[in-house]
C-alpha cells in the first residue's frame, strides 16, 4: 500500500474532442486530480492523437496538473514545445530512444517534473540507473496506443517491483491502461498511487456520470 497521496488522472483520450474544453472542465468539477494527456505519433505507437497546440488550448480552462504522456519517438526535439504549452509532468517512454538519461535531464532542465514509462514487455530493471532522475514512474498495463483495452494482469507484479525500486524516494507510481473500479484496489495494494482512467471515466461521454465514475474508482 502506497504512502504517497492517491491521485486519479482521467485521460482525455476518451473525451469528446468536439467539446474538449468542456470535457476537461467536467472532469475537474467531478474530482480529477491530474489531467492525463496522451500524445501519440503514429510511429512509436500505431495511433495518432494530438500534440502541443491542442494541449495549449485546454491549458486555459484549468490549473490542474497536466500529466503529459508522450508516446512519441524521438522525444527530445519536442520537449520544449510541451513545456511551453503548459505541461507540469512530462513522461517519456524508456523504449523511445537510446538516451533516456539525457531526455530526463532535458525535462528537468525545462523546469518540469520528469516521468518514465515502461511498456508491458519492458522490465523494471531498465530504469534502475535513472531512478534518481525521475519524479514519476508509469507502468503501462496495456500496450500503448488505444483506450478501452483490458488490464494485463502481469502489471501487478511489475507495479510491486517498481514500488520496491522506488523505496522511500519522492516518486509517483502511476498505472495506465484498463483501470476500472473493479481492479483499482489491487493496483493500489500493489503499490501504485496515481491511477489513469480513460474509458472508465469518459465512457459514454455523459458529464453527469463523471463524478460517480471517479468516486467509484477512488472508493474502491
Ligand atoms: C493508452 C493510453 C492510456 C489510455 C487509457 O495508450 O496511454 O492513457 O487512454 O485508456 P483506458 O483507461 O480506457 O485503458
Ligand atoms: Zn497514457
């Protein structure tokens, strides 16, 4: 069980993009802690979502933490754009390039919190030598690229391993993919303190349901 504050980070990937600003306001009003922003390039992952200009457009609707998950390769050339567009946490994938340490340093040099994400097949040991260079570890519990996939059960083992690596450090442990009110308890018990939820919050795109959906995950 994590001792760090529990956070829910709804992913706007499942929002209705035709009224994105209102969808962000609605999850803030419904109790979101972080706003999870999934950036996909159609190269590192087999899907394209949106980039820094879209993120910048929603920066004006809330002061909440923008938790930016970059599923792009290469990453370094775009970090300043996302910092300028209002990111608070910038997470890069460990698999996205050969110089992870450099990318993490670059994020911190921009004055932002640095995160590192691990695809399902990537072992926790990959980040053992950069653990003091990160503010957040993101364990992917689906193959990145799409919302609405099922949670991969092996992720629970990895969350526990990541928690052990983090130890007493001041680092968020985030889990992304297939999170629901039914598995949230097990994920937090394994050691995570930040849960990303896309379809579990935005499913149906009916703002009147968002508070109940967020509460169901929080109360689990
Ligand atoms: C997957 C994204 C996730 C996704 C989660 O590539 O990184 O953040 O939006 O969506 P759900 O919660 O529907 O699995
Ligand atoms: Zn994500």
